[in-house]
């Protein structure tokens, strides 16, 4: 209900933005906002989560992977910077 995202993405230079139709994109975003105004609230609480392979791996990487990268750990910018040799996830978590 309270957030959304729309728009193209690419690993490209500034010229990529020149292909975006800002008016069309704005209309799409406005339509999504209107739909969300009438949406039911999502349930809350603890729920099991199953992450499949493929795109699930991308989601896991974005949520946790960056914190495990050498650049973050070396700069002590990660909560895992002092966890070398320690188990940081459940044994069921694997790659």
C-alpha cells in the first residue's frame, strides 16, 4: 500500500535515460498509486519464507550478499566484519 517502483533499468550510460518517456512513466506510476489506495493491508507476523533458485538468488544477494562482500567487510562497513570463522546462518542456508 505504501510503496512502489516502476521504471526501466540497465547497466548503461546516461544516454539510456533519453529513451524514457517521462509522461508515460508518470501516468503508469499514478495509476499504480490509485490502485494501491484501495488495496488491503498485507498480513503481519512471522511466516515461513522459501527462496527459489534463479531470481530468489538475486533477492538473497541484495538483502544479505552485499554485507558479505570483501569490500564491505574490509572497510568494517558490514555487521559481519568481525565474524570470520563463525557460523552466520542456519545450516539449512546454502548456495
